[in-house]
């Protein structure tokens, strides 16, 4: 037992020592060429290092600020120029970095006791903290604080040696532009939100200029598209109009904010993902519009052009519905890809990645709850496309409305009622309710005309009149074997006589039904006058009610 306890103690001691060693980077020496650090700086904690760096910068004491840099990778000549490195680093941080002071803990091990158990750094001492990531010529360059321990000394927090080695590159990229240096000193002073006065003036002007350019391009392309509306050039112009306008807006803002002027990190934090979103949206919109133009040429998506009934048009309705569903799926994929590109391009999400990871579970639940209806409708629209229960151009009877399916969108089905009104139905409701599809499989159908006739009426003359009515109609009358007159019921008032109306085309079936009803009533009325027999039962309004 004693040996077991001793072994456990040795293992615990070794684990503790290993954890203690992993809490910092061990180095032989730190900035010996600079001499001992002044008493005015505090390098024991991440917050202390940043506060000391900013305090020395405000005093212009760059020699003291240089002690907060790890100069290990610099040559002796560069170490001699360490105060200039500190000055350039402050310029870069002041202009491009938004310091998350809450993430800079005032304790030597930088252990965040507030972190949740799901956090990647929960309960762990840290030896490196990412302050920000800056993009230089497509290469991400990190600015970090590292905890290092020289031999025989206490561990301290300093700017990482890799970050220090990249200071000249960062300074050259983010130094004030030539146009900014030409501005008066009053415009280069800091104001609210630590922004320069020229930023507060110029940024709204840039937005206004980009909108003006977008308006001009929109008018020009609209004029060209109207001039060539019926030609292939007109369709191309109409397809590229929105992407070109969006790309122009984004390009104008990018030129001013990336090349002519260097805006502060507070503005770039918001602007960077928006610029990425603008360019990505322009490219994806161009792709979608071009694909739509090609599909419109290959497969007509107009419900009027798909409403004819023959074998070829039946295939076209099926293909059009499948193409529309494929387009919706492609749009979802494109949107997800675009969203991922924008997130990858946004420095904000890379910088505060731990916070996002910590809140990802809650965010997923919130977004999932908010989007549950939309996702349900999208899946239902895909279900319609797969089972072909309703296709674009089909004639259906939905909730006692005779409609034509015009569009099957992500979240709703657009139905055109025979009177011209549009009925908008959520896709989830559409697939959950029964409806009649008059165009599915075979467009031929039998409509019914039922008349209430007297009990003693002779049906033989009416059968002859019925045949004459069907023979006189010029339209899509169906097969002769589908004709017929049936007595389908009776009551105290009379008998219910059903006249079958065979229809070859579902598009004209309702019109034929109405026409046959009208002509049969006329024929029955004439027969009542000539034969002097009661065709229609006599009943008062009160009895009928």
C-alpha cells in the first residue's frame, strides 16, 4: 500500500510539474541587449503588459515599450532599433486592432475561471493569447502575447517573437496613405469611438459615392436592356445587371478603404465581412442568373406554356418541376458556401473564435428554433418535386378553388385561381391537405352535371337532347364511351339526374361542364313546353330551403 501511495504521489508530482512547465515558453534570455526593464512597466499579466504598452506609447517612451517585445528573432542591428519597432507596433495596433480587454485577464496564468466547460480553454493556464489577425497580401499575420520564462527569472508576458518579426511588414502595409498624410492635422485627430476625424467625414461620403455609381450603372444597364429586350444581348444584360451593380458598389468602397485610405480597425471589423459578402454575393448572383437564363432557354418555366396536355408537354411539366426543385437546392448550397466564405474572410470571427465556439451550442438552438418553419417548408417543396404530386402548369382543385400551379417556391406555392387571383399557400400546408390534380398522369376526365327533375319525367327525350348537346360542342370532348345519363338519387322534390361530360383536356373541363349545364337546362325547358310534361319539380322557396 505504501508503495502504491508513493507511486501515485510521484505521478501527481510529475503531472503537476508538466502542467507547470506547459504554462510558459522557456527561453535562455529575453532582451538582454536592452538592459534591465524599467520599474514603470508590468509584464506579469496579459492585461498588465497591454496597459504598460499603451501607457508608454502615450508618453512617447518607446525605449520602455521595447521591453514588452520579444526581440529574439531580430538581428543585433534590428535590436538596436527596438524603440522604432515598438512605435510601429503601436501604430498598427492603434489603427487596425480592436483590443478585447475582457479577454486580457489580470492574472499571471491567464486562466479564465468564467469560461464554460465547453470552452476550449476552460480551466487551463494559457501561455499564448491571440490579440488580432491582420491580412497582408492574402497572408494572415497574427499579433499575439506569449508568456516566456528566461532562465533564472520569473515568467513574463510579451509580444510574441513571430509577431515582432512581422512588424516591418505590418507597418508598411498599414501606415497612413499618401492621401491621408496630405490631410490637415485637425482632420487627423482622434474623436469619438477612437476614430479619426477624417474617417467620420469620409466614410459617409464613400458610401454615398458608391450608391451614386450603382444608381448610374443601374440606369445605364436598364436602358440597354430595354433597347435589346427581345434579343440574346438583352437577356444577358438583364442577367448581369444586379451582379454588376453589387460588384461596383463593393469595388468603390474597397478602393477607398483598402488602397486610397487606411481605415481604423473598428470600421474594418464591420466593413471586412461586408465587402466579402458583397463580392461573394455578386459572383453567386451572376452564376444563379446565368444558370436561370440557360434553364429558361432549355425548359420553359411559365405555367401558361406548360398547361397544354400531350406527351411532350407532360414531360416538360415534370422536368420543369424537377429543375425548379434543383434550383432551390442549388440556391441553398450556394448560400451556405457564400456564408462560409464570408465567415472565413471576417477577421472578427477569427479573433473572437473562442467566444463563438463557446456560444455555438446556444446559437444553434436559437437559429434552429427560428428557422424550423422555413426548413420544414423547404423540405416540403423538395418532397413535391420528388413525388410529382403537383407540377408547374398542373390544373388542381384546392380548397374548392380551381387553380393552376404557377410556382413552387422555397416556402410557398403560388396558385392562380381561374378568376385571376393568386392563392399563396405555405408549402407545408399544401402537402398536408388533400387536393385534386386534374392533370396528373392522364388529363382526360369526366365532369358531372346534375339536374333536379320531376319524378314522372320521361328521360328518353332528355338522353337524345344530351347527345345532341355533346355533338354540337366544338371543343375537347372526350371519348364516346364515357358518355351517359344516370339517375343518382331522389327525394320528395324529385330525382337527381346526372349527365356525364367526358373531357379530353383538364384545362377546358370546367368550361365544358358549365356549357353543358347551360344547354341542358335550355333543352329541358324547351322539352317541357313542347311535350307538356313537367320536367322540373314544383317547389316553393321555403320548401327548397
